[in-house]
C-alpha cells in the first residue's frame, strides 16, 4: 500500500506552511482565495484528506462536538409523513393546512429541534469544529448518547432525551450542555429562554387586548420549561383578578387523536373557555385540528395560542399566535459554552437564559398576516 500523503506533502507542493494547510481545511475564511485554491489543488493532486484522528492525537481532542435529540420520526411510516390533510373548507375559519405539497410535511419538519440544530451547525462552523448528530428512542437512548459522547469533545442534549444519571456520568469526562432550565442542581451547563416572561406576556395580551376572561392552559408539565410556562400563565391570570386554574388540561404532544380527546373532554365538561393557551406550537396545532373537526371556529369561538415559533404556525389558517424562541441563537450559544468549557474545564457550570418574542397572528383574533 502506498504511503498516505501528509500535511507536510501538501504544504511542500503548494509552497505554504503547514499552518496554512490546516487553516485551509479548518477555517477557510481566514485564508486568501488564491492561497486556498493552491492548497486545495495540491491536496487533490496528492489525494490528501485531513485526518481528524491525527489532530486528536496531537491535541488530545477529536475536533468534534455532539448533539443528541429524540427522533420524532422513529416509528413513523412513509405514508404518515407524506399524506396531505386539509381540514374544513379552505375559505372558512376552521380550515387548517398540515402539508405543503412542494415542501413536504411542515408539521414534521422543521421543528424546534431542527432550528436549534442549525444554530449548532453554524456555531461549529464558525469555531472550526465538526458536528456529530445523533438521535434515538427511549429503548436505546442511553447507549446511543454514550457512544456519541465517546467520539466528541463536548455534548449538547435536548431536554427529556437522556436519563439524568447518564448525563451526569458523561459530564465527568466532557462538558455537557442541556437545552433546558435546570430542574435541580445537576452540575450541567444549560441554555434556556425566559419561559415565564414569554407566557405571561402572551396571556396578558389575551386578557388586556382581547378581553378574554376564561382561559385554560393545555399541556403536560413534564419538563422544567413547561412548568415555567404554566407559572407564567398563572401569574398573568392571577394579576388580572381572574380564576386561576390549579392544573392544566392534559397535553397531546402534537398527536391529533389525543387532541381530539382533549377537545371532546373540554366540550363535554361545561363548554369552551374563551381561550386555550397551549404549552407548545405542536400542541396548539393539533388542538386547532381537533377543533376544526368539531366545527369549532378559531378564533371566533375560542382563541388558541402556542409557544416555540415553528414554521408550521405560519402556514396554518388561521396563522398561530405564539411565543418565538431564538432557536438558532440557542444553538450558537450551546457551541460557545462548550468551546469555553474546553478552554476552562475547571470553571463552574453556566446557565444562560435568552429572551423570547410574542408573535401575534390570527389564532388569537389579531389581524391575519
């Protein structure tokens, strides 16, 4: 077998330093176009490909960061992914759209995790790191994330995807960032948003600007972020002197069949409230579908709001009023924290909270954009 070309061979062929060759592949924006072209031409002629393993041996690092999330499409058939659904008359208040034929199913992609992932990708590119992406399900999640952790210098995880004891074990070897508010002193790094203030502002809008008096919260309190959103909702309702729900209506997680049960229970339990404040956009969109099936007009008979700001909220009719998280910025912040932790491993964990933005659209009764 012929000897593999090295960075030294490329540098000699291109007439540059080995540092310039390294920058060409790791941070090309820092190399002049003419120099970069010469290095790439030399690499092609020699058949040279940079070796991450070699860099790792030299620096004690892999040069990669990891991102792990729950795979929302595991177990979903192709038919479920591509089947279009349009509910109601396209010109009526109860019509909603689940799929754009040209762009695929916008109810499945892009989601919150996809937009955060883009931010991580951009952050890695800017910082000169490769990105390893992994996803799993409850049955194999611990094994998959542990395997990824063994291949990267730092790891980011979405909330509820990995058991806390597994994350604690991994964080003893590499820095870990969780995309959630800390639920306890877990010694991890965290990136989250101001869930309380965002949901409080949205609820105040429904009360003050639309005069809604009977509001219900929809969603499971299965994470610290969701619990914070419920607290923000309760705070706004309490400040307005209205009846404060002690517990939310069960969530549906974006599942239309579960949403139909939720709506049926609401209708049979004394009628509709003035508004349904949902913990996520996916919950809100499924609830709107179920209301459409029940011939309940949104927002004329009941207002519906979400939280996240995913793309699907812009293409339903009526469009979804929501609280938008700075998802791309969250991803970039994750990378900044991981890189900083690598440079200063003895520093204490950090938790960064980013602001959110209330986005007013048609589902609450505001003017349809």
